[in-house]
């Protein structure tokens, strides 16, 4: 994917690729994940925007896209140790709390707000903590699907696992030293944009996961077919101009 061809009405008439031009019959759906900023630029959309707040103030020239380094890791345990009471697969758990966090041997990690998420995977338990902001731009080709975490991350994440569930006590020794995580591309308010970016080009810009946002697929399909989808209204791009912003999160995560 190298660019878009636009007509006089600003609609996308063709998609340009390294293998040639593909004419657009009706609509284009863009679900680029962390490449959102790149596709945004291909469409000639502004890299900085003015954000209108609910109080009527205007914050000028804010970057539309910011990169975050997602911090993730894993512990090598029997995956079945993390199961529901009936032995089934558990959901992803996301915990935010202001409780003091200490290691199993009593060393203080933080007395400020912290949060983690974790889930079962094939070889144990995998998850992460709050991401790190990346200054400036970043080269996503090839995608840095694994990135280094902050050196304090393993102690923090394992202590947090132990805090969350007693079955994870002593898990620090089981932490796997492996590159994990990745880079995410986040909007100006860190919430997704689901909207038409051009008259016939719909964007699923969820701040990182792109097509994996299958949960919104049915709603997007309704929009593409001309039906109403009220659940998508809060995520339209024009919210930045109208002041209909999402509530400011007190979570340590940009996406909560």
C-alpha cells in the first residue's frame, strides 16, 4: 500500500500499491493498526488539530497521532494454573488500583496509581503495564513487533500479578526475558476514531489493533450499508471540533 488516488469530489478512486493500481468500485475500509498515522498522511489529513473542549476552550495544534511503546512480558508457568473455577479459559484481566505495590519480599515498587493486564497464553501468562511515550516519529517498516521494556518492568509486573492473585506469588523467578510488546499509534485523546475520512473511505482507527477490532465489525458494516449505528457516534472524528470529547481517564493507561 503506497497511496490513494482521489477524485475531484475528494473520494478515493483507486488504491496505489507496490503491485499496481486497484480501482475502487464503491468504498474503501482502512484498518491500519499502528500504521494509522501513515495512512492518515496518505489521505492528506492534518497531522495537528485544534481540540475543542466541553467547556468551550480550544487547545491549538495538538498532534493527531502519538506513538506509545507497549510494555509487555510473560511468566513461564503451566497455563492451566490460570483458569476459572470450572477449569475454563479466563478472560483478560485489567486491574487499576491506587493500593501500594510491593514485591513478595516487601520491597516498595510504588505508592501511586498503577495498573496491569494479563491473560493466559500457550506457554504461561502474558500481559503488560502502562506504556511509555515515544518522542517524535518512528519507523514502522518493518514493524517493531517486539520492543524493549523499561528495566523496572519485570519487578513491577510480577509484583502486580502477585498482588492481583495469590496463585502468582513468587512468580518473579519465572519471568521470561524476551522481547515483547510493540508500538501503538494513539489519537489526540487516545480513544478510537471510527468514521468516514473521505466520502467513500471509512477508517477503523482504534489506536493500535486495526482489523483485530472485530468487536466493532458489525457496527461498521451497518454504517457501510447506510444504516445507523449509534454506538459509533461518540467515535466520529468531528468530536475534536464539536467538543463532544470522551471523559478524561484517571487510569495509568491512555486507552482506558
